[in-house]
C-alpha cells in the first residue's frame, strides 16, 4: 500500500472529505492511527512536552526528532508522515534548513516536513520545495516562538494581527507549501484564509471551516493532563483507565493473586524432582 502524497492532499480541498491529522511519536501509536485511516501523521515537536518532559517545544533537538520519526515511519503504510522541524533547525540559513529537512526524508523516512512561520520563512519554504522536499506550513500561534507572541493564546483578534496572519498564510502558500496549519486563530479569520488559499488548511483551534483538523493524540486521548487547551476534545480519558489498571496490578501482586495458574506454565515436574534429589 502506497502512502498518501502531497498531490492527493491538495486534491482533497476540492473533492473532500475533510482531512484528518493526528500526532504520533512511537511505533505502537503510529500503527493504530494508520490502521484507523487517518490521512496525515505529524511527528510533532510537541513530543518535547508529552513524551520527553520539557516545559516547551524549544529544547527539542534534531536527533530527538529523527529518532521518533524513524519509529513512526517504520509503522506507517498509508498515511503521510510529516516531521516537525525543531527550533533553530531552519532559522539560521536556507542551507541549514535544506540539510536538516533532507535528514527527515533520507534518514527518518518522512514524506514531508513542517515548519513554523510566514513571510519570514517563505524563501526557506521555496528553497526546500525547489529541492523536492514537500513542506507543510504553520501560522497563527507558533509554539516555538510563543513567548514573543505573548504566550499560548489566540492570535489574530485585532486588525493588525489578523492582517499579518493572512499575509503569512499567503506567503507560505505562494512559496509552494502543499498545506498549512492554522493554530489558535478566530474561526472567521481561518474561514477567510481557507476560502482564499488554493492549498488545504489544517485547523487546530481554528474553527470548523478549515479543510481538515489536527489534534495532539495525547490530548484527545486524555493522556496529558498538565493542561488542556480550549480547542481540545477528549474522546476518552485514558489516564484514569491506565491508572486503574496499574493499581489493580499492584494490588494483585501484593496479595499474591497474580500470576495465577492461568498465567503460569505447567510441566517440568520430573526435572524439579531430579534437582531436589541432587540437593539431598
């Protein structure tokens, strides 16, 4: 089975249905997501917080991203795998960006890369696309530079900010990106951008009018409880279920109930008798 291509993703803007994207950071979850028919799997730098325990995405390194991208790529047969370029892996120079982006494709088995920014990264996007590397853009709230935007909050509520986000989206699309993430922007602004662009928009906290949606898997499964953004819908609370399983295991082991005969292997009686006689 071949993986979904950027051409197919762009065609979905016109033909539908809406695109679905989730994050994955390991083989097991990537397998489950792929088998569920999700279109795009983002190996997000959100792994910094939900997997590695950092306070933000900023400390995540190229080597950490590549390590997790390799695990995800080994699991996926159908979905497009997108590697999130970490902070300072593409901002220093276009040549650095090209070198690092190529590692996602050549070493980690990704089908595309994602980078944050608008007008400021448009030339870098164009450089990568010209070299044959598919690029997904990301505007609005950009977590790698959230502190310069006033923190993790909705962007584009006033005219100047809205115009900036609109122009950022236009610049990334014109540079050759095959799709763009709109994060934490008002639904009306996201709708206008979606109607204007010829490439698909993927919303996260950007309302229902985008061409697709993305969530952090750990958030939507209730596996990350440090904070829950307003735009997250928890489809299940796995944290509570997992804790219950751990507590049950602890109780049964301490009480001598696990392992029972059902979880034990039979046979070897003659060998045991022989060993006992040797001890005598």
